[in-house]
């Protein structure tokens, strides 16, 4: 075998989301695209805001091509880092400056950089179930261990008692994703204050910082006027990660940023390490044109109604059909409880109706399915008879 032994595990656990997505593509070839209801992938279909296109055209027409397509400091263009810092300061009352900001290749790029910077072999990173399934690979790439805090049965709040017990000397960081993929839950300020209190006490106990990595690509997708609390305002050792993939519908462009304030313990050192790491991992820098684009799009207001309509339709209809769904508050995912004990059989029944959904075992949540409703509204409308037939099949 020519591959590294460690690839075996990684390939065996290859993302179930991708597998289901590929199955959907195969089914679309066989039955026609409009006969397949694919809810597998968080690939946003809301229109890319016109400001993005305008920024691209204006940059291509008016800027020096060698500047917008060339290398720059590994942390990113200084002017864009300043724009990001000022944007965060005006929104959240922080005191960031350009040296607190690293532009990175999406949240995934930022998370990999952080894991490389923080982890020695056997160091631990905590996350709460259910969690974004890729965290496992991001941590294991750097020989760390992902310690998953189990959820209390059918309760999507943070299990802080268990988390407190699981924090030990080797715990370097906690990753928190809010709004949450896959649950669609938004953790409230009240709950986050309890988390940060617990973490501050844990830091004292272990005698070193426990970084709270705030993974927030869905920050702007919060419905019914809900607020997503800004964690760096609640906890000193927060590292904030944002991505434009979901809110601007540009996941292929690989653009996001990391913010580490002056207050963070060893923050300056961590930022220097992160800048070097981006280069040595081979990202080198975030895509240059899109750094400039997002510099011009930081204040773009997204059309929240686009996904909100989908959310309401899917939740209301599925609930009426008898499915048990977790009321979605943010992001664009709906969790449905498996009506059958045997989840494999449920996937098969759904497939029979050409419905593609993702079992959430790999997200640390057995017995549920995730539906990504970042699809056209018409697709959801068209899928309802298939869901009705599925509900019927489950009863028989
Ligand atoms: N974090 C979460 C919770 C996600 O759901 C995703 C993508 O689905 C990512 C990070 C990575 O996003 P990207 O690298 O495109 O910014």
C-alpha cells in the first residue's frame, strides 16, 4: 500500500455528506434533476449579492492586475485587514486593528491553521454534539484528539456539566459553532455566559488558556430577529472565525478571516504562528482577488427572507405530516428525528422517494437526519408529495 496508514481511517470515514451528495447526482442522471429532492449539501443557492459582481468587475477594470492577482503579506492585504477590523469594531464594540486579522481560505482554512498552531500530539479539542463533522479530520490531521461532549437526550442545549468533567490538562481549545450545523439551534447569551464562566474556572484549574474558537459562518442567518451573541465580548481568550461562503453564496471562492484581539493570552504569538502556518500548509494566502472583493462587501445586507421561506415551509409541512423536527432558529439546516428505529431503513425509504438526506451519526447525533434547505423554494414545494409518501411508508 503506497498511502500513509493514517489515510485509511480518514478515507473510511469520508464525509457522509459528500457521499449522499454524489448519490443525489447519480440519481439525477438516472431520473432527471427535477425528479430528485437533494437536501444533502450546504451549498447555498440564494443569489450572490450584486455587490459581489460589481466589486469583481470594478477591481478587474480599475486596479493594477499585478496587485490584485499577486502575492501579498501572508496575512492578507493590509487595507482589507483594516477594513475587517473596523467593521468588527463598529458592529461589536471591539478594538481590533489590522494586526489582529488574518484573511484565510474560508473557515475550514482558518480551523486547520489553528489546529496546526495549537496542537501537540494527544492534545485535546472539545466540541459539543451535534457538531460539524469535519472537525474530526481538522483535529486528527495534527495528531490531536477531538473530545465530543455528548448531548443530553433530545436536548440541544450545551451540556456544560459533561464539558466541565471532560476538560483536562491537555485541553487546548473548545470549538463552538453558532448558529449550529446541523441542529439549526442558536445558543443564547444566557447559555453562553454559563459556558464562558465554566471555561474561565477551567482555565484557572488547568493553569493555561483554553481558547474558545468561535466558528461562525452562519452568523448572519439568524431568523425571527434572534441575536447571535459575539463571544469575544464574553470571553477573553476567544478566537473569532468568519467565512463568507454561506452568507454571500460564494463557498467555492474560499474566503474568510480570523480575528485574535490584543486581550487574548499569547494572542500576538498565536497570530504570528497562524500567519506562518498558512504559508507552510500551502494556502500561502487567502485568494487575492476575493480579499479585495470582501473588503468592499463587508456591509452587504443579505436577503434573509430567501431561506426563511424555505425554513417555514419545510418545518410546517413536515411537522404536519407527523415528522418530529427540531425547530430551526438559524443557519439553513433542519433536523428530523428518524421515525424508524433502524435509520438505515429510513434512508432506503427516503431514497425510494428520491429524497436525499444526511444521517447525523457522523455529527455525533445518531437517530436524526439533516436536511439542508439552501435549495430553491420550488424544490421544497415539489418535494412535499414525496415526503408525504415517505411518511406513509414509515407508518406501514
Ligand atoms: N464550519 C461549519 C460549522 C460549517 O458548516 C462549514 C461548512 O459547511 C465550515 C466551517 C467550512 O466552511 P468554509 O470553509 O466554506 O468557510
